[in-house]
C-alpha cells in the first residue's frame, strides 16, 4: 500500500477534533480517534450517520467494555496491535457494531491509538485505505503530546499514592487537598489491592496493565503504582452494594485477561478490608500483603482466598504463634499423634488435618486422602483414642486446627 503524494493531512491542525472532521470530509464517513486504552480523544461532528457502538463511545467518552471484549474475541484488537495496515471489521449486530475500518497510530514499535472509519453508505476502496493510513501517520505527533502530558500527571499520582501507602500524609485534610490538586474525586469507600507477578513487571507489561485497568468498566481504579513485581491499586467502591463479590470478580478477571490476551500467567491477587478513612490506607496495604504472605505459607488452604476479610484465623497467625512461643505451649494431643506416626510409619496427623480442612466432611476428606470412608472412619477412631480427642467438640477441633497450622511456621 503506497502513500498518496498529495497528502490532505499535511496541514497543522489546532486540535484533534478539527483533524477528525478533516479525515471525515476526505473519506466521506464518520471518524473516531481513540488512545491506546480505547478512551475517546476526538470524533467527527459533521456526519450524523452512525451506529449504536459509536453512539455509546461518544456518550461514555470510551469504548464500551462489551465492544472491546468482542473485538478481542474476533481477533481485531490483536491484529491492530501487530499491523500498521488498515483492518476491516465486519458487522457485529450483538454489540451494535456496523462495518468499519480501523488503523493503528504508531510511534516506532508502540501503538499510541486508533482511528476508526465507519462504513455507513460506502465501502472504503484501496485509495481510501491509503488515505486512512496517512491520517494515522499525521495524528502521531498530536497523540505524543497527549501522552507526554499524561505521563507527567501519572508521576504526580504515583508520588501521592506512595505517601498514602507509607503513612506519610498526616491528616485527612492534607489527603483531600492532594486529591483536589490532582483533580481526582476521592471515593467514599475503597480497598487496596496488590497483584503479585512472578517477576519484576516490564515496561511492556506496564502498558498491558494500564490497558486492562482503563478498559475495565465495573470497578474504577482511583490510583495505582508498580513496585518491582507488585501492582498496587486503590480501588473505588463508591455506590457498590456487594463489594466483596465484585472485588473477587475484578481481580480474577484481571488475572485471566493478562494470561489470555498477553500471556502473563501465575499472577497472585489480594485485597484488603474496605475502608472510608484515608488515614488507614497504610493499614489496608499491610492487610493485602498479609493475604499474599498467607497464600505462600498455606497454598492449599488459602490459595483461592483473595480478600483479607475472608482469611479467618489466618489473620491472626502471627499473634497466635507469638503467644504459643512465649508460653512454651505444646499440644498434648498432636504430640501423641506425631509420636505414633513416627513409630508406626502412619499418617494420622495428616488425616486429622485434612478432615478438619474439609469441615469434618467424611466423604470429602476420604476423597482428598484417596481412601475409602470406612478406612477414614477407622483412622478417626484411632486419632480419638491415641490423642484423647473428642472430635464432636468444636472447641477441641478449633484448637487442633490452629495448632496444626502453627506447626508449619516452626
């Protein structure tokens, strides 16, 4: 595809809005221009022909999430992230998307944004596709200016966020003043989430993270930063009725999309309790880190728990361990069972732990141990006899459960 010598986009444009109108006049079709995260930057105003997807984008100032997801599934966005040539997109009635052509705006090897040309009454021919590609080249400098301003603003955001995370802001008034200065609306309630990657987050992964955070439309991330292999988020929960369910869905979906779209796997998510006091951001940050610590220590028990509120006794493991250590306490029942196992090469301690992990469900525990229920019942009888344990006493079972977990810290 060769460029047309008489380039209609060589002029200096005062704004991207003016530029979008010119592209629309040249190609005789509606135009929208987006940044790399599908936020609307400009759109042509002289043409009323459109489709529901474009209307929603203009009203919401960004492409609807359902449209982005569909374009990923159809392979359109992956193609735009690889090719410098215009890509044809066929009608997708289920998301209100009509025929259109898209082209990426590149700076060297980085995609800065996209131009979308809606084919309403006409099919863009080869010459029109060449013009669209030239328009993408002409838009590059304007998008670079926008990107530079955005990068400087994000640096100020991150400095403020680290002050909150490390407890270096002394009052709520100072916090609110910073929010106002940065033109961020402080959510009335929030959580701190930490998503731990397997290794230090690369520049390319930073772009992918920004893309997913910007295109997600269910929960708003008010602030975020990156610390080596951890992504740290302040998530707004304002107006959310069932925040814990939505938070679990949010972090799980983020992990899934990083794997499916970008091949970044094994991200471990965690989030804090819910707060409305910004003096507790540091506390919330520590809670999220505790969740990650417990996941590392107890992978089989805690791996599927993401929220601090759902950790149960694992919130207090450090406190309990300190008390047991200071008191020189030894669980008589566990000691007897351990001695029996060592002498007879048996697995009564493991059997007891699995039984308690499965909430005393014999069938589930037998399945986990890969033994018959009769075998398990016999073992439980021996456990009761040897350890002098009443397995119908919830207080005894809770104490045993806690001490079994504390054993893993020794």
